[in-house]
C-alpha cells in the first residue's frame, strides 16, 4: 500500500484498479456490489466509493454504513439536478453520515450522464432505472430487506417512479418538484437573472431556446447541458400522478419558496389514500437555480440543516420500527 | 465507451481513492488510460472551485477532461477538498493549511502512480492552494488557473504585520534569493516596486487625490491597494521554469478586481516581463468563473488538452 493512499481496506474487497495497477476483474465486491472501490471510515461510518458496472455505463456510487453493526435497512438518495445538485451535495453526504451512525445504510450515486458516472441517455425513466440498479445491487450485496427512498428537488419525480418496484417503501421528499413543466419554465427564466448578474447580453427567449433544443437535441442553460430527452420526459410530469397509489409512510420537507405551493392538497390526497404522511416545512430558503458563492454558511442555516437531518433519522427509524 | 466497470477494452479506467491529508481524508478519482494505450509520464491534477462543488465540477467538466486526457494516454486525478464532496472535515478557505495539504496529497498520489511531471489545473478558489502546493516542489511542469481570485476582498486586513513580513521573509524565499540570480533580480525589483507604490499612495493621500476604486470588492476600503495574492509563489514557479496560464472570462468579477487593483496589476506586469513568456494571460469572451457557459467550458477543456499534450510531447 502506498503511503497516504487507502484505496482499499478490508480483506473482502476486490483489488482496486488504483494508480499503477491493472483494473480489477469483473467481479464486484461481495459487501457492496461495487467495483474499483475505495473505503474509508468517517467517525462511526464506513464509506465505500466505487462503480456499479452496468452494460449501459457505470454508475458512481457511495455507500455509507455503520461500522459497528449490520444496517437495519437501506435509504437510496435520488439527488437533484443542475445547480441544485451542487447545493445539495454536501447536505446529502451529511445526512448519509447521520443515518449510517444511527444504523441505516445509505446509497448515494450520480445518474448516468451526470457527474462521475458513465455516459448514458438522460431522462426520468433512465434515471429511475439507475435508482433501481443501485438499490437492487446494494440491497442484494448487503442482504438488506428494508428499502426507503429520498427524493431531493427533481429527484422526487425520479424516486416516485422507483416506488413502483418497492410498493411499501417509505418516501422522504426534500423541496419536491411537483410539476415538471413549471420546473423547466422557472429554470429557463433564471437565465435572465444570470445574464444580469454577469453583465451579459439578454438571453434568447424561451421559445428560441426550445426550438434549439428540438433541433440540436440539447441546450446550454447557465453552464448546464439540458438534453431534449430529459426535457421531454420531465415536461408534463406531476408528482401527484407519479407516486403510486399504495399507502406508505411519507415525510415531506418543503423548503421556503415557490415549490411549497400546492403541497397541502397533495398531502391531503395522499392521506385520503391511506398513506401516513407528515408535512414538516423547513426554514431553509435557497435559490435552486444558482450555486451559492463562497463557503460561509450561517450558523442558523447549519442548525436548521441539523434539525432537517435528525427529523429524517427519527422518522425513518420510527417507520421501520412500526413495520416490525 | 463507459469506463469504470473495469473492462480492459474501454478507453479509460476510473478508480475511487481516499487520500490522507493531515487529519482529514480526501476523496479522489484517478482516471488512467486503458491498458492498451501507452501511458504518458505527465499527469494532470484537477482542483475544483471549493465551496458547493465536487469532483466532477459543474456540468461534469472535470470528468470530461479526465476521460479525454485518458484517451490520449494522459492519467489524471480529480479530488474533493476537505469539507466538500465526499471528503471529511470542513472547508477552509485559506492560502495555507488544509487546502494546500489536499492538493499536495493529490499530487503525491499521481506521482505514486508513476507520473514524473504534473500539470495542475485549479478553478477559482482551487487555483490558490494549487499555486501554494506547486511552489514548494520541483515536479510541477505547468499550472492552468481558471479565474483565480488573485485579489481578495479585504486582503490588506487579513494578516498582522508580523504575518505579512513572514510572507516576504521566509526560508524558501531567502534560499532562492541566495541561490538564484533570476529570482534575486525579480525579488529586489518587486521590493522597489512595492516601496514606490506605497510612497505614491502616501503622496496622493497627502495631496488629497483619490485612488482608482472601480470594481473594488464589497467591504474593501476605498483607496486601499491590496496587492497580488500568491505573488511570491508565482514568482518562484516562474523562476523554476514552470509554465503558468491564467485564464479569465470577460465577465469575471475576479478579473475586474485584478484590473482595479493598481498594485496587483503592476505586480502581474512585472511577473510577465520577468517570466519571459512563462506567465500567459488569456481572456476568453464570457464567464470563466463558475464555468457558467457550456461553450466556454469546451474552450477550457481544449486548452487543458492542448497544454497536457504539449507537456507530453515537448517541442
């Protein structure tokens, strides 16, 4: 082992294709289902980062588990997209560490075509297939019977699709996107604010942008590539229609802002359908279209995030306890 | 052509790593050329922009660079600063300490993988610890800095007098002044320039004339000359024949801050003159800061590929 590098640890892991070595064979690590894995321990949490090999392209996955016991279940995080992914990234890592400390395994990953994952088609359907690939592989490798999903922003629509394969799975939603059409309408509109901020020229009208999207198959929205396949799959999607009808525990945590509008009716509908729903607004206000500049996070925001995470921990552990 | 599944027929091999960096653990992704592609002895380290960022960078630009480099036989390593992405700890925005240790850990990992020379690419904040880390070693062939914050808001108030003296008079500097004629000439020319600027400021204040403050950062004192961040390190790198390319966009606030700071502008002009072409200054149309434009992203990818190729096959 080279000094200062711990790409692998533990006898159960397959050799990692680290620097200076050949790639490992096709066999995945027995405990995680991943290949080219690195492992570390943060506090009481064991973290494995690696790739889930799939014919369509490898998925970058990080698995967080307690070091001292077998996990009671698995939460798969369906992350947000575009600028929001950056804002949420560290929040999701911290949640994963909080939950793993409490005995819950957490799988986080990048959708194919996004971040560190392999190239692939981008659409709601493709992303929900990624969610299912990760969940099945990790649950199988760790013999985890219970599964739950967290949908963050646009990830809410993706998590909702994955629920069809897990009818009883608890669902947590952070600042859920209720209406895909409105999501993109607001995203495209944010280009105006961005142009003003950097002193650039007025961006092309949305109609022109959509014409380019249809013609070229993708457009640049503030430094993010939006593909026609993703746009078409999200447009017209509504969370109300996407979440399956089966009753399940649902924790909804809207942040401050326009996305909170319309949630009360949705929650009422889910309750009428027999789901055990808790609506817990969070005092976090953020602009989902821009990556905040600088590292300074006010103590009050950190405290609110801590509250957000401890709520999820207590709710999820409680939901599974009720299930026993 | 996806890659990380470990199949030998693919164009590149990706592997996750955790690196020790002081008391923290830094996450990194190493991207190597496929075994069928001859590997270059040059490796590229990619340092992202710090807060609210992770190893892939905006729109997966770092991922794209890594994979395209691997196709040309050039290995790379992208990582998360402590307190960002998958790494442990809290982010420290500083020119010393943890962020520098993180870049050093990434450089060492790439060297341990067999790379003899390194090209370091730092974006925004990530450029600053990259400069600091590169200045302390002899294996960095080149640096590319995307919109570095070379003039910080309120910089003149950051350090105590003692700390600021320490920035100028320290062991590496004294050693270089004693042993390297080029550096010695630069050092004393710089000293004269600073004294001249300070005297000029005092005189203008005495005469009641205001100094240019256009584009001054919020919180900065009007009329305060702040100077160039990492000036000594940049000078040392140039002296040791490291090629540095600073890239700004016309829309970048960081460029405006450099332009508005007379002391910094003068220092850059002096460095460029002394560097005899080793310090390139490139301005692209649009925003480089934050990589907020896909077309600009592609220009930056091409620039990194071109520079890496140049180091791989020196002319």
